DNA sequence: AGGCTCATGTAACCGGTTACATGATTAT
DNA sequence: ATAATCATGTAACCGGTTACATGAGCCT
C-alpha cells in the first residue's frame, strides 16, 4: 500500500484537503503513481480510522466549505516506518501490457507491430511534453519545502525522463529491426 | 486484463497445462508480467467459461494425470482483437513505490537514501543476472516457433535489458548528486 | 522415510478502477 | 443561464495477492 503512505507524505509537508491532494498528485507524482480523486477520499477515510490523520472543517466565504486533513504523530511514525522499509521493485508490480503485445506479435505482419511501436513513440513524446510541466508545478508547491527536498523531487522526475527517453530509443531500434525483415 | 490474453497467446503456440503455463511465464515474460501459479488456474477456469479454451485429461503413467488446455477458434479471435487494440501505457498502470520513497526522502538524512539507492542497484544487478537466463529458456521453448517469432521475444527482452541498464545509470547519478550534498 | 518435481486447486482479502452522484460558488 | 472550478463522496466491480490445501509418482 503506497498511495496511503504518499498521502501521509504530502500531509507531512502541510495540512491539505482531499481536493488539494488530488491536485498535488496529478502535478507531481502522477508519472509513477496515478491516483484517482475518488480513491484519495477513500484512503483518507481509512487513514482516519487508523488514527493516522485528523480533520477539521474550514468554512470559506467565497468557496464551499472543506475538510482540512492533518497528519497525526502516529501517522508520522507510520510514514517513517514505510520510508525505511525494504522494497523489491523488480520481482513484483511490473505489469506491462504493451510489452506483452510485442512479445506475441510474431503471429501478425511486421507492419502491424511497427505501427504499434510508432504509436508508442507518439504516446511517449506526448507524455514527455506533459512531464515538462511537472517542474513548474513542483515549483508552485516548492514554497512549502526547503531546497534539499526539491533535489529528491528532481531525482524522481529524472527517472521519468530517463525512462521515457529509453522507451523512445528502444522503440526506434525495434522498428529498425522489424524493417530489416521486409 | 492481460494475463488471460497472454495465456491465450501461449496456448496459440501449443496446448499446455496450467503447470506448463506457469513455467512458461516464469521463464519468459516474468520481467514484465509476474504471474502466480494459482492465478493461472483461476484464469483458465474463467477462459473456459467464456469458451476461449477447452481441455482434456491426459493420463500419464510415470507422472500424475494432467489437464491439457487448448485454445478454441473463439479464443483465437479474442486474442487477435486484444493484440490489435490500442493501449495507453503511460497514463495508467505505473505504480512505483520505490520512486515514491525517493520523492519523499527529503525528510531524512541523505545517507539513508544513498543506502536505499545502493540496495536498488544491487537488486538491479541481481535481476540482470536472472534475466541473462531468459534467452536460454526461450531457446528451450524455441522449438515451437519460427525464427520470426523469436525476434519479437528478443525485442521484449531488449526492453528489459535497456530498462535495467537505465535504472542502474540513474541510481548511480542520483547517488553522486546526493554525495555532493554532504 | 524424506524430499523433489509434477500437478491442481480454494478462500479470504485488498488495492485500485469505473461509474455514478451531489452541491456550492464564481465568472462570463 | 451555464460553464468552470471547488469540493466530497458512494457502490459495484475486478484483477491480482497471500495463504492454504492436497495428492501422485520418482529418486535416494
């Protein structure tokens, strides 16, 4: 369970509403953890039951009222335990339907796989563009934290850039190999 | 749902038992789709209900009897529909708990993150070694299919190699950046 | 007798998705 | 009016995990 822990992570920066959290997710970590708004509200309820967060109603005059969630001491402890836990990224959790299709593409004309790979490159490029905006939005939230925190944000974003770059390179190489077939 | 479709993919090569499928998965596609043995049996039942597969009991003298599954015409059609469907790999399905930890590591000493990244590199190397064995096991199954099919297997494996190489490079760069902090 | 490979499942659970549902306030 | 933004949820579903359970036949 990583969504709940990353919610705790964001709340450790400052208190936030479910709506704020949804925006924070989509403007920073969505390239490695896309979180649905509805799911965030569900997780907040679960975290409340575990006493990792509390909330208070904030009445606003110009906007609808909102529930401002804060992390508890218990929540902070849970967060730090999670942070220092070992994780095995490579043995589990990699589900790549696209690669599965590549794997099984021997039964159809090479041209179809080339098209699929071209589409993939387009998706990559599109995603690359979207990711360019992430540093801006991180800058927007950047006021909350010190310079050192930003370095870690940068590291995770670098992974994203490197990954997408690798994907494009691989797809181009693959297309070349398939074109040699014909 | 990609597990069920990749089961159909394997069955399109030849008829297999659940046990065979589990071995085929773990010796070929496990680096981008780890499948539990029990899950494979569950999926086979579902595929049977949808009339995508049929089975017959094979009585063996030296070994326990087994259920040999075969793909039906309906199953083949379903498989090809899946193959030619568009997929958006980048907007969904990327859940990376490790990157989440990197993202939130600003609140702890850089040394701890460096350790985490070193462990990550070790995991990568270990995984890299495991992946070296995949071409051999693909060769073992290779008798089933023609040379062209093998190219696609190679492409998907190349993705794996490139990915892991990228991971190691990124982790090394990140460690350097963190060491500059101290 | 003990361990290995071969072989097949069931049950409880869980994180996450999809779709649906609602309502306040502000700006045009 | 009506669209956009702000704001919060529920219900049904689903793919996959974890843990458990069983048993045949072979080898030493």
